[in-house]
């Protein structure tokens, strides 16, 4: 697929140090300008004239990360799944090519991003700093006019487009912050912008783009489908595609954040950067490793969206089999070619965090200054806090980039639920007690020393034991340990379920009378948030298998977790799984999860 794209203001030449073959764009007769990107080499040299050439027809695969069929599809290996939150997964960088980094530095320093962006403040997080024992500073990119850093890279690339390309217009595919950045850039440069979004995109995000003058085109259920359609339109209509991360000019625009941090604070131990496709990480690293090489540059990803971490682990770009959309702004299955190469050469390592830690970071930032970040916007803060705790870092200057604040309001309830547990200020427990008069009173007496924040109990006839699911405030871990010992000595069997995601998302909302259907199994499905998703699900399984339980909870995301119970005999399991595979929704059989027993016992 060929489309008109930016020919940069500098020449990109193949690196003589690279032993791999570079792909070269078609060059009009009489011109010597080249644009080469090594597909597997680690160095790309930048240099030459700053005279702006005419636009060149370039293959899009050279510029952006598509769903590359050649990239291995992986799930997280056990070696990474067992890594504790905050532990640095070291990268052993080579340092990159000095001439290339110098050219990146020049481009970053001369970028025109301030036509649309502000120099965001670097704010000292007083409460978090005191709790962690470090000087934690938050780079407030959520204060940009579109509440995200994404306008920097988009505008930097768009501002370099020749007049004739601007007159034809630009196009991109995005379900969030990049879309707003492109729309704002088009408004400032007085050109048209088409934004292709998946049909599952929430209305609030569509309206934000339309308010900036962007034209919305809804296509496909996923980002990959939307991007494929956007590239098709770019070719048919002669529009310039603005990629979300995998282009040198986008990386350069994001790198301007590095210049600001360096001006605002010196002697920095580490800068923590949220990672989706890797554009922000590559840009900040390209600047710092040239200007302040002793400052650690550490990327942060969710455990369930660790595409950069796994790519560094395998030494090549790999595509995630499944992506956790909780931090939807960084939910990228395949990082960019250019961003991966730069990150591999430059960054010190990666840190992984879970949903609870991200939610806790959202709450921490709110308590600092009554500001609400989106989940991906709080990711780096969660990573910085986890890292400082894991290594017991003290009295150092630490920076975390708050990348955005485009929070979907409907997601706040889930974040509140997870934040207390993630901050280890609340424990989620389950206690089995005799189903007899006075038992509930005895239970309350045992828990009396701790404040109960939530409690659910329902009488169940015909059972010898009743189940109470509840949460308690935690001041010290020893408080919970002591209570568990008291429960045990009083024959109240109690389980700590604070780290069980199935409980946090579903089980705590399912307390009630129990039944005993035969051959019952539990599955967790990921439904796309769009009309017809439930009908498609029911057409697949009903009436072949009886549905015994169904729990759905809106979470303000592009998809939703749904817990379903079925009656499936052992002899039917293979056929059931075949049908589940054909459905195309991600799923997991949860019957072996200890928490599922709370429903059936």
C-alpha cells in the first residue's frame, strides 16, 4: 500500500554500521533524497541538508507499526509474570549512534511544538515524596490544551509537511489522545483532518475530536481494523497519514518533554515514562542520553500490556496475543520499529505494574492537587512509586510523566474500588461461618478491631456454612495477619483475596442465595463494547449450553469483562471450547480459580 507521506526536513540515510538491508522509498527522477529505515538493524543515521524537499510516495510499512504478520505473537512468559512490581527489568543499552542522537537533539531543540503546546510544569508531589522518602516530581502533560502530550508529536510532523500536502489534508487512526492532537494540529495549520476510529470508541472521545474540527469516520471493531481503513483512504484520497508513534518526527516532538524536564530540574536519578507504542520513551531517551546520560530512563507498562518489555526480552519486536485495556492509552500489541530500536539502544530498563497500582496512582495524584489523571496518564507515577519501594530509594530526585487526563467518568468507580487495595490500605477477605443463629454476631466481634468498609452476607438454606465477603481498612499488614489468626482459632475459616482479580471485578458483586447446577463451569469473556456483542455471544452458546450465571460491569473501556456460568458436561468440553474459539472474544476458563468456589460452595 502506497500513500503520500512526509519527506522529512532532513535526509535519513542508511547507517553504514548496520549489517542489515535497508528498504528505500521510491525516488522521483533527478533527486538524491533518500529515506531508509533498517528493519532489524539497531542504528539509523540522520544527517544532511535541512532544505525541505518535495513529498515522496512512501510505503506506510516503513513509517508506522501495522499488524505485522512477521512479528511473533506471544504471551508473557512465566519469567516475566513472576517479576515483582517495581523491579527493574534491565535492558543493557548500547548507547546508540552518536551522530544519529546529535541529529535528534538538534531537531528536538528546533521543534515548533510550542505553536500548540505549553511548557508543562514540573510539580513536586509533596505527599508522595514524604511517603516514599524521595523527591518525586510529576511532569504535568495532562495540562496541555487537549489534556495529553500527544499533540507534540502530531504537530511536529504536520508542521513540516509541504503546503501541497497540507492542502490535500491529513488522516490518522486513533481512539483517543492522538486523534485530538492531529485535530488540533490541523486546526492550527488550517488543513482538514480525518480521524478513523473503531465503532467501539466512546462518544466522549468522538465529541472531543469533533469539537476541534476533526471529521470522524467510524470503521472496524479494533484499532487495527480502523488503521487499515485509514491507510486505504490515505491512498485513495491522497491524504497524509500521521502515525501515532512510529515516525522520527513524531518521536522528535515527544522528545521536547525531555528538554523541559532538563531545564526544570537537575541531578535526576531517573525519569519514568509511560509506554504504549514507544514514541514518548524513544524521544525522551534520545534527548537525555545525549545531554544527561547518567539519568536513568525507565519505561513503565502494565503487566497485561507489556509489549515493549517483551520485545526487549526477546531482542526483537513481538506482538502480544492479548492486551489488557485497563490503561487504554498504552494498550498497544506491537511497538514501533523505530521506537523499539531507539529504546533498545538507549533506555536503562522497564518496570511493570498492575491495575491496583495504577488506580492507587490516580488516587495519589488526586490527593496531591485534586487532579484526575486517566489510567495511562498515571502509569509512570505508579511505576516510579513501585521502583522506589522495591529498591528502597531515598533522597533522590525522581521524575514521572503524567501523560494525560482524558478520563472516562464511568471508569472511576472501578478505579476507586481498586485503589484502596492497590495502596494496601484495604484488604478483601472471605470468611466461612456456621449457618446458625448468633454466628454473624460472633463474626463481627472477631473483626471489631478493624473498620469494615464493605460487607456482603446472604442466608443460604440447606448449607452448613455461610459466606461473608467483606473489606477492612488496613493500617499495618500485621493488623490483618492478627485478625486472620483470631478467625482461625474461632473456627471461622478466612481467606485473604486482596490479590484475586476475579473477586475484585466480579465475585464481590455476586453474593446471594446459591444453587447447585450440575456440571457448572465459569468463564471470563472480554466483550467489545458495541451493539450486538451480547447477541453474537448468545447465538454462539445458546441453546446448546444452559447459562447459569451472567455478570457484566461497565468499566469505561473499549471492551468489558463478563463472567458467565455454563452447564457443560465433561464430554462436551472440547466442543464448547471450539465454539468459544470461533466466537473471537478473548476468554479464560475460571473454574480452577479459588475464588470461583465462593459461588458454588
